[in-house]
């Protein structure tokens, strides 16, 4: 491979990384510049204790309805001259009901239905000015069998202009970005397949790479907002996690075969068997969550072998392909 293609690859990687960091930075700057006009809801009463609402796992036997309450004083009147806007980013749970002073102001999902994949979504709800008092109680009722709380940043209240602008940025990032990423992955996979099929003497093991890219695209569905799925939340989670594990194993097997590392290939197959057992034997979301969070260390060990094998071969061959694999492994 000519070095100019390597340079093009590195430039593309840099541009994507820079764009992602800059997008997050612009959101943070917008919040920082308007923090005096926003009320962040960070302290809640939960199970008779004052706590935050950061994401937490539910223990066995605690599945069901959970209630968070927070007090907001007259600062809510000061920050909003007219109707206020409540922004809720990435809230865990199957479905939610939101109340201000015992008035229902918002619903996320449908009560009794857990076949929604909504945790990555960002929501906004208008709070009519006539509901705002000098003393206010905001209450969240969340039904969950898995996790509670927010995953990225706390919810906040602000004017329609300020809060609405931040909402639009967050909504695009969390609702649209991963769809774009999946589209790019599918396009790359198709391009690689065409290149391999048009090449007379290609190694069939290279076909594992576009397949693994498609599997990563399936895994990214875990970050996409899906209004309704045909399967349960547990089955959906198992599919996307197993797709990630399968993708990692396929690349490891392909590289181990190319570099003649038989022991690594056997290890990858054992990891695949373990992943399949974990997917098959776990019966609820809590147990499956414990399994795959621990098993991620096994997946990380496979990615480390990519970097080791490709870098060792790159030092001998000086081929750009091997250096690209090192860079890809580091980013993953």
C-alpha cells in the first residue's frame, strides 16, 4: 500500500476525532456561557435519602417503580419570564412519568411496555408559567428492571431560548450521530467487499473484516433511539452485545491466522464460546449486565493482541496496513 493512502487514512481519523471532540466542547461552552440562566437538577430524594440521579444499577428484587423528588425554589421564577423548558438527556428506565407540583408535565415511553429503546434520547417538556410557584416539587416516577438515572449530564430547566438551543444540540448528537456512524460503517463494509471480490488473488480471511464492521454497526444500535422493538429489552441487549463480541473475535481470528499465532486464535474461540454461554444462560437484565461488564475485560484482551501482533509484524515488514490496524485497535 502506498504511503499516501496511509496519510489519507490518518487524516480522516483525525478529522472524525476532532469533530467529535469539538461538538462536545461546543455544547459544554454553550452551557458554561448560560449557566446563570439554567437550573441543573442534581440533588434528589430517593428511598428517603438525599442523593444525585446519576446512573446506577438496580439490585436483585428491586425491579419496578422508583420515585425521585427534588425541591426547586423561587429561582425557577427568576430564570424564566414565561413558560420554562425542562430538558431530560439520556434517562435510564423503561418508561417515566414527570410531575411538577403534582401536575403531570411529561411522559416518556408507554406504561407497561418495555419494548422501547429510549435511554439514549433527549427530551424536552414545556412547563406552563401558571404551574410555577415560589416553592416547587419536581417528581420522577421511573419503571426499570435494569438501571436508573442519567448517563451523560443532569437534567436542567431554563428559558425556551437557552434550554431549547442546548436541547437541539444534544438531540442531534444523541439521536442522529449514531445513525450516521452506522451508515458510514455499512458503506465501508460494502466498499471492502467489492474491493476483495474484484481482486483476483485475495486472501479469503480478509472477508472477516467487512463482516466484523457490520457487526459493530449492529452493536451501535444500542445507542440509537428506537421507538418500538419486536423483542424484549433483554433480547435486544443480548443481540447487540453478542454482535460486539463476535466482531472482536472475528478480527482476532483473521489477524492470528495471517500472522500465524495459533494460540491467540484458540484463545479467541474460547472467548467466543464464553460469550455465547453468557448470552444463553443469563435470564434477566441484571445478571446479563453483570456478565458483560466483567466480560469486557476479555474483549479488551483480544484488542490488545491485535495491537501486539500487528505492531510486531509492522516493525519487520514496514507495511502501512499493519500500522493502520495498530491505530484502529488503539481507537477501539
